[in-house]
C-alpha cells in the first residue's frame, strides 16, 4: 500500500479525534458537577462495550484470551490513563491537559526501543525531544504546578505504555478484538471504584453527558480501529495530534479557557513535532 492519505481518510481521522476530545469535554462537565472521575471512566468503558460488542465479531474461541495477562495489562493501562485524564480535567484546562498528555508518544518510543527493540533514528529522536520540550512549556513544572497536571502526565505515561503494549500484541490479535477486550476488561477493572461512586438521581443533563462521553469516545476509537486496518499507523498516527487543536477550540467554546502565551507556544511546538513525524513517515524514515 502506498504511504498516502486520501481526503476521506484524513476527514475520518479528524472526526475520530474530535469525537474523542468531545467525550473528554463531556467528562469535564460531569466532574465539574461533582460526579466522580472513576464513575465517568467506568461508564465510558461499560457503555462503549455495550455499543461495540455487536460489531466486534467476537467468537467463542477468542473468549479465553480475555484472561491473557498481556491483554489484561493493556486494558489496565488504558483504564488507568482514562481515569487519570478525567481526574486532571477536574481542575485543569482541557487544552493544557492534552498538551501534558502528549508525553505519551515519547514514553511509547522509549519503551518500544527498550522492550521491543525497535530501531532508533536520529531524526525521530530529535522530533520527540522537541515534542517533550513542548510538553514542558505546557506543564510549566515548578512550585505552582497543580496536582491536575501531574495526573495529566500520569495519563500520558499510561497511554504511552498502552501504545507499546498494543504494538506488542498487534500481530497476535484482531484490532476489533483488542478494542473489545480493552472496553470489557476496563469496565470490569473500574467497576469497584465506579459503582461505589454512583451519582445521585441527578438530572437528565447529567445522564445525557454520561451517554455523550461514552458514545463519542467509542465512536472515535472505533473509527481509528477501522482506519488502522487499511492505513499504516506510521502515516495515520501523527494526525492524532489534531486532538490538541480540537481540545483548544472546545476549551474556548465550552469552558472559556484561554491558554496563556507559554501554553500556546508549547502546544504549537508539540503540533510541529507531530507533523514533523508525519513528514518523516511519508519519506520512510
């Protein structure tokens, strides 16, 4: 397959990333109303599992693999990452949280080199170092850094480890099986915390946001799975950085959160790093 992206595929990737950020924005609205991040995370996995299962093509022979420790570990990493990012969103602007979250590609690269023996290239290492510098501009580490940003960084580290685990298992399982497994296992792992933090009767608005958070996240991730069946990940993955743009726009429109000048500079640096990776992938480097 040629390393090119059609306009249709680019459009689908932009739709998927916007849907994922919309799910997180709904989660932020929920936590702002006092709903536990653990309940939001659990409901996202549980409702998404219900939506995805009919489309999963799951067979009886695959069911025992749900208990494979590597499959469980991968699901646990994404469950921890989602719980951490929702905790961060309680107190931090969504664009800043996503900026810190993009420590994930750096972690994934380091783990892939150390554990999977993937090839190191100077160009890709330099781009990731630039991306890391952008993350530091967004996080602005120091005495004034809130615990929310620490949770955002933890979410990114979990996500980076999850990406590495996905590469580790990609040749052994169907993409739809891995997506279904992470949703089902994630719901099970989060149920002790999620079900002990059930919101009260609440309003239709709260339950509508719960449904939106789960449905938008499920839609975005399912579209990405479909794209990865036909498009090399090295080509499509850098466009995931569009999440930063979507997060900044939704942050302003929904929460009136305007990033400061330093954070905007950091987001721009991270975007430049991501699209630099896209250019390298197109050249096969």
